[in-house]
C-alpha cells in the first residue's frame, strides 16, 4: 500500500505561495527529507505539490541559492534557501540531518531537475536513511527522461550513464563497456565536448547506430538533432553549440531491427510528400540506417526517378 500524502502538522504556522497572483496557503509538512524536482528550464514545469513543499518546508537546501531564489521569487515563496553542494556536503549534511532529528521538515532541490541525479544529494539521502529518517520523493522534471521521450529512440529499456570521462581514452573505454548493452543509453554532455564525444561514440558503437542530441530542453531554443551517430558526428564537428546537452544513443542492434520490406514501405510512404533526399533522411532518422544507402534504395524503388517533390 502506498504512503498517504503528507499531512498538516499541528502547531506550525501556515505559509503561502503565489499562483496566478493568488496567495495560496501551504500546509505544514511532516518531518522528512523531501527530494523536490524543479524545472530544467521552463519555470512553468513546476508541480503544485513541489510548490507546496518548497513553501511549507522548515528548511530548504539547494545547490546554488541564487538559482533557487529565482524560482522562489517567481512563485512568491519567502523562505531562505541554504546551500548544500559537493563542496560543503561534509559540513552542511550533518546540520540538515540534525534538523530532521529535531522533527523539522527539510526540502532538497538541485539547480534543475530531480535531486540525486548527477548531484551530491544522494549522500544526504543515504545519511537520512541510515538513521531511519523518512525520505519522500516529490517527482517532476527530469532531463534524462525528457530527452529519452523526445529522442524517438526505444524506451522500453534504458540506462542513464551520467557524464562520460573528459579524456578521450577513458571516454572510449567507458563507451566500450556500454557498447553491447541492449538498452538505450542516456548521457549528459557539455557543449564544448559534444563533437568529440559524438566522434568517439561513432567509432566505438558504429556510425549507423541511431542517436539524438537533445539541447536546451524545455527552453526557448530547444533542439533535437536525430540521426545515425556518423552523420551527427560530422554535423557537430562543423558547428559551435551552447547550452545543456543530453545525448541519447539507441540500443545495440537498433539499426538492424527494421525488416527490409518495412524499410521499403517507409521510404515509399515518405516519398509521397517529400523529395528523395528528404525522404531518405527521414527514414534514416527513424531507423538509424545510413542515409546514402536509403537514398540509393529509394531511387531503385522509383525506377531511377530522383525527381524532387515539395
């Protein structure tokens, strides 16, 4: 049986937050460590439950108080955030645990997304669980999941692998460990390393393996670049990009999952409304098969007619 939603605590003063210019009371919280997911770019992605927890918590811990202050101000939450990050975890962590022991509620947020995913929050959660204290996840935005569902790649089995090593040999070694997994792979990557990472991935996984570079998710300049790793490596070698990036790579053997007859049907269907080149590119994006081979196959299916359509 699932746990009931958090309940009001008698004797604690009510706090408020603002939604659409209306002041809304937030219920005081039961003592627990609340792991609160926050937006990864678009502040409109905050959940009502997250707002209630942020407003009602006795203590609010965050990676960067300046970043969290923007979110709090947007929704009229007056609480003062306290820093908790990898550089002060050994000092700040025990203080937060002490607050939990005293019967206070503690909310933890990262700069964006779900806490504990590629940030030091897992140490605090481990400490709390080791002492028998309650830990409550408040779900919401997640960059890996947003990238996965937007990539168009298989999502029945996937692995979040975090950041790859910065040095080329170590990066390739890590990719080699993951190369044969029958699961879609999800990585965080920085804009200045995405070109070298795509080249390494194309070399290790194969140029035909389907992938997607997901940039600036939920923000104004959100971009999905989908296609075989080889094509993506060539494209990003010639461009400079900014912003936060999630790289999604299809599972081992993904390019071979589509039967030839199905590929032919897809090519002909796309060619009804697209030019030969664009139809081949679209099927390459969907299947992970080489675009040049698909282009030649479509020419054969159309009797050598490479005429362009709008």
